[in-house]
């Protein structure tokens, strides 16, 4: 077996998961590859950065919006936000028998305004961990109270 063919080539960019569009942006149906938790404004950006600190810089894919409510979308495993209490100001984007949500996903590069990656996906199965996200939210709530 040729060991050189299995070495990691650091010169090549990582392959994007198949749910990331090649150009522009697309809406992905919640509940298929992932769900999302949305936190608007500066609170969402601070939360994303806190989560990155908790995970050594690899929190999972986080999309941010530059206009309107300046939403921040944390992509979490499908079904992982159900049966959990989330604080005020947090919106769960999920799919269920009576509703469907869509999550905006930008390409890795090019024209994707108003969306961009605050933290890019590194592998298809590496998503934001909902327990860590909730812990970061609780820590953030304490910081706002003090």
C-alpha cells in the first residue's frame, strides 16, 4: 500500500460539506442535515466567540447575517434542540409535523451577502454541540446580570 497517497495535503483547502453551496447562498430545510439555533445581534456574535473559546477555536459552523436583525445561526444536529428549554431571545429552527423551517447557508467564498461564515464548517458531521451552546448561553446570561 502506498502510504504517500493517504497523507494529508496541507496545500489543498478542506472540502466543504455537500450541504454548503458552491456559490451564493441557499436555504436548507431544517431536520435534514441539521437544525439551527438563532440568536440576533451582538448577543449572537458574542455567544459565537464565547463558544469558540470553549472549544479551542472550533465551535462548529456558525453563519452570521449582515443586515436586518443581524442574526447568528448556530448549526446543530437535527433534532437536538427539541425537548429543551431555551432562553428568551433564542429561536429554534427545526422541522416537525406542523411546521418547516429553512436555514440560510452561504458558500465558503464569493458573493454571499448578507450572509457569511463566522466559523466555517470543517467536516460534514462536525456541528455545534447543543449542550455546549446552552452552557455558553447560561454563562452569557450570568454576565448580563452582573
